[in-house]
């Protein structure tokens, strides 16, 4: 595997690449209003240490965003460029964000996976995540 480095997201240089990656990975990542420049800047103001990227040289090849409300964690936007899949990039990102959440005192973490994303389901189960429920509610507050 090419040398992959995991680091914190830097808005000015990473946002354009991350946005392209999220749009290129297909239905695995839903790109929506919370992924606008303004909303991503809000995320970075709250906990920038939980927004990570993987890079190969100067190319951004993966992302993961973690959130922590002081009690529970949430993982979203785990995305890896097609040419870098099945090479350990997702695991590097997940291990790092999980460690950072654990260091903050997070005892339980959640993530959402689309029902038709079988590859993601298999990956998460392989790395120790458990299916908790198939009933998810959401509401846009705008």
C-alpha cells in the first residue's frame, strides 16, 4: 500500500477534495445541506479533532467525521476513493477517530448505514460494530 497519512481536516485545502470524494463514492455517502461550506465550518468550530482525512502524497483519499455530544459519539462520512479501497484506509481512519472519541470519554458510538450498502455493513461488522436497530428517524430542522 502507498504510504497513507491520517491527519485532521484543513478546510481551505481539503474541502474541495472531500466534496468531490463524497460525490464520487455513490450512495455510500449522502451529500446534503449539512455538507455545505458553511455547515462544514460549523463542524470544524465544534470539534476539529474528530474530522479526519487520509492522504496519499498530496491526494486526499479518505475521510471520516466523528461527533461527540459529551455522552455519545457519531461517525459519518467514512469515504475512501475507489482506487484505495480494501487497502486498510478505512481501518486507519476508523481506528484513529475511535481512539479520539475514547480519549474524550465516549463510551458508546453510533453510525448509520444505508440498508442497501451491504459492503459497508460487512466492513463495520468485521471491525466490531453491531447492528442495533433498523428503525431510524430523522427530521430536517430548517
